[in-house]
């Protein structure tokens, strides 16, 4: 472990030097890249510094006990050693967590796709509820949301909505939302008061950098058409809606939210890039670790991850057996407790695998 620490410290010192290099400071893109990498190591280096200080103090106290004959001084050193041993153990646990492999996508923005599943109109209304929940969560986290594409339904909610969340470490938090979300409640249109179960799927993709994928324009089929709203009414009188088909896989992305064909095309390409990047990374991960499937972070969108039970005011996350009886708060964007417990569960599994 100490060899790892030495390498991390040396790399951290190198990053600090780069941030003071005039060539780097005059290149905003490169400076940002280096600053983000350094920030990702700040906590590890600070914890390592504390750990070294504790080890030095333990060594000093043990030397004192070996030579000191004064009873009171020996008692003080022995008492301090008990506290230092506990602190040393805690810092070692912290460092083990900090040394776990980092998801290279964690610092990226996220593209979120919500689609109504089983349950008819109620599923679309629930998809709208999920979008509002993430919107409020983004506001609380000081992130920005940009809707890339939406397909609203006449009775409220969405058949599908795709949006980007921009901010610090968005994907690190939002990746736990991938999967099938289920709602149990009495729909407003239900006269007999029966509880219905509906579902919506959520896919969370890291935003693809332009340098990460090299898409041949000849592999894209781009169609333009007149956009339409709920019920088929025309939203625009020009052919501004865009449909992009990636020919090698048949993957299709559409966007019609903007009045400008150019903007719709740019947004559709952004979604396509994110989907292709996720597909590429998923294939690579499966080749490297076919036997390992993380309980929390695989993003298996066929899996039921969470149930929202309105009659009981209950939220259940099935991956970790978490149940909370404050559904209104969660739907209003208070997702921090859920996300934190999912993160801790993933870390515990990673530590078990590493051990």
C-alpha cells in the first residue's frame, strides 16, 4: 500500500507543478483537465498526510515508553497511544476507500433518458413525476438541466424525455438511478379507488467527449421532418425536427424540441454520442469482468431498482433493501440519503472484492 501512496504523492506533486507552468495556465482546456485531476487526489493526499503524522506520533510515544521512567509521563503516552491506534485504524479504512478504482466517468455530465413503461397514461404521468424529482434534485445540487428531447402525452407527463444534467460530478451521483422505477398509487382517473402499478425506465449515460468517439459521417443517415406535439398538432411550420440513424447498429435518435434544425441536430448528435460511448464502455467492461456484476452500479435497465408506494408514503430501493417513509420529500428532490446509501453499499462490495 505504501508504494501506491508514494506514486500518488509523486503524481500529485507533478500536477501541482503543472498548474504553475505558464504553458498550462495559458491553455484553459489543459489547465482545467489538470485542475480536475488534482482535485480528485486532494482528499487522498490530505488523508495520507494525516496518516503519516499519526504514525510519527505513535513512533515518538513508543520511543518515550522505552526510555522514560517518570510514571505520569508514561501514563500520558500510553493513553495517547490508545487514541492514536484508533485514529490510525480509521485513517487506514479511509485510505482503502480512497484507493478503490475510480469510475473514469464520475466527473462527467450525465444524459438521462426517462421512458414510460407498463401502465398506459399513468406510466407517462409517473415519468413526468420522475423528471420533476430529478429537476428539483438538480436545483438542490446547483446543477443545470437542458432538455434534449421530449415526447409529452396529452393527459400530462411524458412518453419519453431526454435531458442533460450539467455540473460537478453529476454522473457519479446520477448513475445509481438507472433501472426500472415502479409506482403504486390510485390514478386520478380511477373512480373505484383501486391501486394501480405502473413503471418507467431510467437510463443514465455519461456525456461523451468529442475526442472519445470517432464517428464516420458516412455512417449517419439524417432525416428532417416537421415537428408535431401531443395529439399530432403541428408545433412548427418548417422541417426542423431531426432523426439520426447510426447505420452500423440501426440506433435511432430524434429531436424536435428546438425551432432550429441546427440545434435539434446538435442535441440529437449529443444523445447519439452518449449512447454509443455507453455501449462501447459496457462491451469493454463485460470483456474485462464477465464474472463480476456489481449489485449497485451495473446500470442494468431491465432490473427493478425502486418502488414508490403512495398509499404508504414509502420508497423502497430493492438493490440494498432500503425503505424510507418520506416519499413526498424524495419526490421533491431530496435524494441525498438514498444516493449516499447506494454509494456506501457499492464501496462495501468493492472492498470485499478487493480483500
